């Protein structure tokens, strides 16, 4: 049976320091102020998806024990919420 966890938080502490200090857990914005204001006014939760290669690598790191997360979980999409 496949279970879906649409809001399963992945804590940065589950990764080695060199990974958790990288782009996967940090946000940067290159849009102009007007575009950011319109995004902020949206009613839906904004999110920044991880690249597909990073999602695949995360599963490999979990299986090898480098990422301290349940290796039996399968990841299709990982994203950072934008508060």
C-alpha cells in the first residue's frame, strides 16, 4: 500500500552539515518587488521545489545512511515552503 504524506517535514539536521548549508534549504529571490508582492498576496501556500536530481540523490543518501531519514520511504517531490 502506498501512503502519501503531502506535508512531511524533512529537517535539515537529517543531512550532513555540508549539504544542509547548501541551496536545498535556503531560499533566494531574483524577481522584482512587484512580482514578489503579487506572490505574497496569493492565497495558496508558495513552495520552491527541489530539482529532480536532488530528490533522487536524497533517496540514495537515505539508503546509504548519510541522510538520517527512513530509507523505506519513496520520494517523488520535495519542496521548501515559502512562508
